[in-house]
């Protein structure tokens, strides 16, 4: 795939639709999480205790956790790859691209590990929150930065410098 700024209008539209669709899907998942976990302690807001109650002790069995982990990891790997693949074609520095593209995978592994560890010890719920929050924020960042690179940054001119590298100049 070409750099995002160099895509045809048709490809920019397709990539934008893909990113927006996946972004809405993540928002729907967060809304589902909120509604499905809320209220176990009487609060109208989702709390750490609501999430811990799902996993700790007899909340959910190991077979259910394995099934959920399998389903989520299979599905989210595709989402992470699609968003990451698009993002690595942006004009951001390679170190940023590599870090953000891999971060959701690592963060979700922490999240899922937290599910199993919280089953054993309530205190591990913070790993669930850290992992889940990190993968959501990293995917959101890649989506927003990719959209910015597609629709805003292309207005800058790309020039080739003496070293042969392309640089974007405003």
C-alpha cells in the first residue's frame, strides 16, 4: 500500500470508511461492557468492583474465560492488524508506528491475563483496566492519526532531500 497521503481519493474513502467502522465497533463494545458489567454494587456507573465481580472467585468459570479469551483474541487480532496496517503507512516516524502498531496486541494480552489472575486475586483487576484502557486508547490514536494523515497532512508538499528520503514540508 502507498503512503496514506498518496492514496487515490477512492482508496482514501475506503480506508476512512474502514477506520470509522472499526472505531464505531470499538465504541459499541465499550458500551456493551458498560451495560453488561454495571450495577453489581448498586452504583449507576461502571466501577472497578463491577469488573472485578465478573472475574473474581465464582463470577465466571475458567471454561467461560477460555472461550471469551479465544473469541476476543481471534476477533481483535484482525481489528488490530487492520488498523495497524493502515497506520504503518502513515507519515509518522517509524518508531511511533512500530510502537503504536504493536501496543494493542501486548495490551490485550495483559487484559486477558488480568481476567485469569483476577479470578485468583481481586487486586489483579487493575491489570484488566490497564490492559483494556491501553489497547482502546492505542487503537483510537492510530485511527485518529491515520485519518489526520489521510485528510489533513496531504496538503503539505513532499520533497526529496539530498539523502534520497522523502520529507513533508509545510
